[in-house]
C-alpha cells in the first residue's frame, strides 16, 4: 500500500521551495509566495503534516500486523520529501509490481483526487517501466471510520466551552475553499464536492445532537482560499461567518474541520490562529474540534478499504453511512477535470 499525501516543509529554508512546488505552472508572484510563507514561519517553518503522516504510517503498519495483513506500506508526497517518484523507486527496488494508493483527501475534487492521480502518473513516468501499477482506493468521506471520530471530537469541543454558552453553540463545518468552476465539475455528475461535505456535516451534526441531547444548528463554511479576487471561490469564509454569527447573537461557535484528516498547517493557521483572532476581536466564544488523525477507527478504515479492494467484495453496509452508499471505484473520464488542461492520469482511469 502507498500512503499518498500533500507534503509540507520541515524547516525555514524549505518553505519557499515547497510553495514553488505547490504552485508550479500557475504564475504566482514570488511576493505572494513569501506572504503565504509567513504562515509557515509562524510555526518555525515546519508544517505539522509530515510528522502527522509518519504517525499515521506507523499506526497503519501496526494495525495491519495486528490483523494479520502481510502488506508492506510505503509513503510518498506530491510536493515535498518523500516525493512520489522516490517512493515508487523504493517500491520497484523492493520488487513491488502493483499497489493500492490511500490518499489523505476524503472527497471528490480536482485537487483532492484527479491531481493526485496525475502526479502519480508523472511519478510512474519518471521511474519508468519498473514503476508499479497503482490503483487508487475510493473516497471514504461517509465511512464510519471517518464520521464517528468527528462526532466524538465535535462533542468534546462543545463540552470544552463554558456551560453558559455551550447550550446555544452552533456548528461551523469547515473545508478548503476551491474555485467555483472546480466545485461545479467535481464528481461524475458535478457538484460532488459541496454535496459530499454537506452529507458529512449532516451526519456529524445528527450524531453529536444525539449525544448532547439537543438539535445542533450548523453551517458549511470555507477556509484557505488562495486564488485571485477576480475568480469566484466557494463562500462564506470562516472569518466572515464568525462575524455574521456574532451579529446574530449566537452564543458560541464550534469549528469542525471535516475537510481535513489531520491538524496540518491550514487547520493550525486558518482556524487556530486567524479565525481565533477574529473571534477574540469580536467577542465570540469559539472552540475547534480535532480532526481524525490517528484515531483507531480511522486507521481500521484504511485496512477495511484495502481489504475491500484486495478481496473485490462490496462493503457498503459496513463502510458507508447516509444516503450516498460507497463511492465509485473507477472515475468517469470527465470526472473532476483539470481546467488548466489535460494531464495523463494513472492506468485504469480513476483508479
């Protein structure tokens, strides 16, 4: 199995080269990269994501061994060391000829699915004919191993608030904003990105409501916008949403980052730093729910999805919640297109 993630800098000198990798081909001015780079310098130039992936890698290996699943697990990133091509070379040197890729992005979108597949294809081309065949595991946004930890984390965040505001707290489910043009072409029928997030928000809100004993109001909001002002992106932004909640006299807001699987830089900066600063400025009590990280249920989900593909058997009742059922195994050719122009995707379109 290949754990595939975004990657992040691990020191101050890594920040600008990392951001150049992320934005290559988009014509982003260096001044803008330096501005974004300050977010990383706030944390010593180190993104938490690589250490979090090391922890997840260790947890997956331990879970596989405990379950008797004799399958080596590798790790590669799109934008920083260990790069995907290096991981595929290591696999090829070890005699690996085929692998399942588990991507740390749970939903449908160009940046969360097809772009990973394109980068895997580029890595295969770089390694050459010895590169292993890669099949991408399906999306898992509505799996209990993802949803149930988020329910517990949401309840814990509510309980962290003072009693006088917790009773009226409202949930703000957050995810990465993307351009409207990408959102409208995500998934085989379009608009999957927003629809899938709204489904997870509903499932988490209903589960948390049962636990706290009252119906929790909620909204889906966005963060981490990075495009030019002239380009429409999904809104509202979390900071604008907090200001609106203050004007509505909402007692408190719990931010629930359902769009992410770990507390990486976009959670640590956009929510724990910027959003908290806005909340403090306007006098709105806030709390932030943890992501799934290395929760035992999430790690077990990885193994279940691997076994589902190895054994070629459906696990819809065991591995999905809500109205969606299991995600598709093979994406249609036009699913989540690259609007900047076509790039090759991995063999077996969508896998």
